[in-house]
C-alpha cells in the first residue's frame, strides 16, 4: 500500500493511512470464555473477517476463495463462529472495515505495509508471466527476454512489473488494465485472461495468485514466476494478515495459528494454483510446501 510492491488492493489514499493510524484510540480489552485476552475484537467468540465480496481467487460472498478457506481453518482452530464484513477492496476498504471496528482481520496483506499491523507472513509469492501453451513464450522467465520484443503484453497499470516492462521497452506495445476497480462490476485479471484467450494479447503479467488461479481454471495456460528480474523493483513479496495497530495479543494469536497450521495453509494455497516460493525463490510443491515458505 505504501510501497512499490502493493497489488491492486494495496494502493490506498493517504487519508486512509491517517485514519488507520488513529485506531489505537478505541482500544477495548475483552476476555473470551477460554480466558485469552484480545484487544479490540468485535466479539471474542466470533472470528470476524474483513473481505471483498467478489474478488476470486481471494474471497467472495459464497466462501469460494482461498482466503475464505483459510478463515474457515482458523475459525475451526479457534473454536469460534466465522462471520464476514464485506466491502470492495478499493479506496476506503481498511477505513470502512477494520478501521470502523466492524471486523478484526484482513486475511491477506503484504508484509511491511504500514496501513495496518501485519502478522508474520504465511506465504511468499511473485508476479508471473502468463502465456498460452504452445505460444513459444513458455520458457520466458524475465521481462527482458528478447522473445517479448514487439509482443502485446497485458499489464495492470500501476503495479510493480509495469516499471520492469518500461525498462525492458515493452510498454509501447503493452495493453494496460485498471488497478483500482470496484470488483462488483469489473475484474482486470479476468479481462486480461479473456483477451489472452481471444488472441488480443500475446501474454499477460499478473499477481501470482491470480495468474495461477486463472491458469488452473482456464487450462492451456503456462505460468512462469518472475523471480529473475535484474532491473526495476523485485516482484517477490511476503503476505501475512492485517490487524489494527493496538491488537498485539490478537496478532500473537494469529502468528501462533500460522506457525501451527502452515502445512494446511500451504495445501489450500497450492490447491488454488498459488505459485509458492521458498526464501531462495524456488517453487514449492505439495511435498516441499509442508514446511514454512
């Protein structure tokens, strides 16, 4: 959100940051039936999740996204009921959900972002290049590859790989897609994949979880994690969860849940096609992902 690495839902206005910084003023301690102390929880007996109602593969109102599945896992481990506060993940998302004290956790947030307080990361992934199988672009693993010269490459405007594409001289033939959208009415990733299938673009650059999800859903698409970029911003990021700045005990409880359930977390992510990476940027599979990324 405040760094170059934030994705479509990470770019919030400065006034959102200012509003989020004031959250500590409303700290209220509540004790659950189990005796654990949590700060600012809306209801200590309910896991209340801030989520987008239409933003697959992350979340939707039907509970079909991987963040929905992670929320179900955590609710089960906490022995709590699961409930959601839905709001489109665009400008105002944090202010209207976590900041308004309507819910207690955002299931996916980039590590190091200061709009909220982040937990320990539970996965590490990257932007990726998506191309049709048989296109001749399957072995392209960097945006500086000469095979991309003159190709029409889709890119979500304002995301970090746009800088890498500009340095590589690809923006002249690129097709941009909007970053800040209302997911109830638009879907930049779906539009890019549709254009790729129709031959309107030769390849597309998407955030890894989206790239893997649509490739698995559509089929006949090849996903290459962009971990070898030598110019522009690095495209690999760690993702954790977001809580309010005052919620120290709640954050520690979530960190414990992440540590104790990393294997199951990884399985959920891999089932959705998320390209998981270890700390050396090597892909994790079902076997290697049994350990923390």
